[in-house]
């Protein structure tokens, strides 16, 4: 436990003690303490306005609350507590606390950055979930980077997380895939074909067709149209799903569960509809079945079964989310494209109608990605004339840069992706700058090893007292809280920003603090600090799905 957590715990214990003694009136739940680092060292190492925030709660003046807390705190890390103004509390740490905490981090080794388990309930995170009918585009890439990073961060923060990909393998899109591949198949053997107007015309469909021919030849050519269509549709689906998985794995994205929409049809979809009909949430109009979603905030009621008896996408999504709730997850998190914003109230409405707590379903919306090259907006692939695929992006800028650039900004803000910057090997490129810092530390360790300098089991950290050393130590201290906040806020950009700042703080240390040619004990202490810094950079990059090279 770090000093911030210890002071927070001490304040809470002091308040509980005051309530037991009747000095403060009892309340069922205490508000968060909210410790902050003051803008000036003169105001202490930490400060809080807790007493001022709780004055109404305790029906007592802020200063009286602060005085009671101060009188009841007895901590081996606090040098003094000052009460300022109406009730601000400033905490001053003992001079050796920073070094004790640094030693704790050093002793934790590879475990630093991994927080204690939060609870036993499992959180499900579903993301990407693109149709298996074509290549993933850059929008999917942003979702893949964000979703996988959130999974990594939440696991590091102590949450039980299960990741899932919902395979949209039922419905009209699969029929379109089958007729598209069938047309290309016949074309490959010289047959004249009118390509379906609404078919998939991307070059990847031709690639899939050629792979099918390479394995099976022309043996489907003589089959009746309906038989050939069925076989080619199944083979194309298998090919597209495999291609999708391969691209995701190359992008360092894997899933615990691949859930097929086909398993919902027709039984689970029908069961969900019957439940909603039975409780009056679905009504019939013009031969179709409608979900009465306006009762729960939707702008209009929605069709779930068309007049021809065909279930809509919404019906399948209702059955899918019912299935999720029935699996007993403590929380459901979906990452959807921004164009699905209007879809949120109808799905949540259906879950409420089915008797589930819709507040347990959280939807994170991903805003658009715009690619720029040479200062110009890039809209189409040069190779295919279609939207640029995630595969092409990885080929152009690399997986590391693609992932980091996707994660630099909050998912709910539009992202301008500078392709030229992502490829550049300069300090202007943030991912290159961070990776170079890690590689430089590795280089320092190689040099010190050659010089015969090794780290003691008990480095004399107290020898480090320059501003560059203290700044680096304090930046490392921030990491566990950044992991925790990034998890609770579903905000991987916090880790991206933090590790960049850490690399920058290290650069200042590197400029001002020599390792070789100084007092040996000081050199060993600095080397131990660099070992912690190296691990922290690597741990943060791993959470983002970015590599930490030893050499560059």
C-alpha cells in the first residue's frame, strides 16, 4: 500500500473512530476522501478538502471535522498535518517514506502494476464483432485496440474479465456473401455472370474464391445452383472467419469466446420473443411484431418480427443479450461504433422488459478514424478502391504504431491518424519515443554489466535526492493509480499518456544523472531505479498491446 492509500485509510479510520465516540454523527457510507497533490510543496505532499465536503453530512463545521481527524491519526509515514483555511488538510510525509515505498516497489519486481483482486464476479467485454464477410477496416482496428487494451488494463487492475467476439453469421449478409463468391467462382471458369447489384465487390472476395478453387478446383461447377450456392457460402464463411482471426491475432487481439449468432436461431430468438409477448412488451401491428421500446426512452417502437415472419437484427440482439445476462456476468461492456448510438435505448429497453438490470449493460461508443498522409485525408485503399483495411494499416505503419495511435485519444473523440508521423523514427513519434526510452535503459544495463556494476539486494535509495531522481520516483509512484483509474473509466488513453510522460521523465533523468563514473552506491541505487522504470514502461506498453524492444 502506497502513502496515498495509507493516508486515505487513516482518514477513514479516524472518521469511524469519531463517529463511534459520538463526536461526529454516524452515517452509513463515507464519501471518498479525494487526496490530491498540492501545486506547491509548501502545502504538503497531499491535501484534501474532505472536511469541507462532509460538513453538511456531519452537521459540523469543516474545521471541527478536520481537527477531529487530525487528533485521531497516528501514522508512521506522516510527519505533520496542517489545517488551512476553513478546513483544508495538508499532509507532510516523513523524509524517508519515499525511499521505503520505492524499496517496496523494487521488491515487488514483475508484480508492480498488478493490483489486488477486486471481487469474484466476472465482467464480459464484447468488441469488434464485425460481419465475417470482408476484411476488417481501420474503424474495426480502433475497436480492436481499445477493447483488447481495456481487457488487459482491467485484468491488471484486479477484475475478472472475459472477452467475447459475437460472430454475425446469420442473416442477409451471409446470403450476400454466398451469391458474391458464387458469381466470382463461375467467372473464374469463364462463365458469363451478372454480378448481383448488392453483392460484395471487394478484391478480398476474389481472393477468397481463388483460395477455394486452389483447394477444391472445379468440382462444384456442375452442381445445381442451390447446392453450389450452399457449399460455396459455407466455404467462404470459413475462409472469411479464419482471415478475420488471423488479422486480429497479428494485431495482438485474441478472445476467450467466439459466439456464433447461428446458435440463437431459431429457438433462443423465439423464446425471447415469446417471453416479451407474454409480459405485454411486444404487440402486433400490420402483421408484424413490435417492441414497445418508447416506454423506456426509445424514440419509436421497433419491429422485431416482420410481417413475413422473418426476425430482425434487433430480435437476435435481444436474444444474444438475454443469453449474456443468463450466463451470470456481473457487468456487460460492449464497444460499438458511434453509428449505433440510437441502438442503445432499444436494447436496454428490451433487457428491462425481460426483467434484467439494464444498468449492468454499458455501451462504449467508438468515434470515427480519419487517416492522413502528407497532410491530405486518405479515404480509399490504393489496392482495392475500398475503405483502407486494418491489414493494410499494419503493413504500412506496423502493429505497434497502429495500436498506440488508436489508443492515444479517448474512444468517444474523433481520431485523426497521421500515417507519416506513425512511420517516422523520431522523438515526434510518441510510440517510437517511448520504445526508444525502454531500449536506452536496456543499453545502459548492457554497459554497466560490461563494467562489472550490479545491483545490490538492498539499494541505498536514500542517496538519490536530486530533482531529476525524485521526479522519476514520483512518476513511478503514480502508476498503480493510473492503472486503477484507466480500468474504472475504461480509458486506455490514460496509460498511453502516462507511459509517454514516464519516458519523458526518464529522459530528463538520463540527461542529468550518470550511472558510471559516480559513487558506486549511488550508481547502484540509480541502476535499481532504472530497473523499476524499465519494468513500468514495459508493463504499460504490454497493457496497450505494444512491444517493448531491447534494441532500436
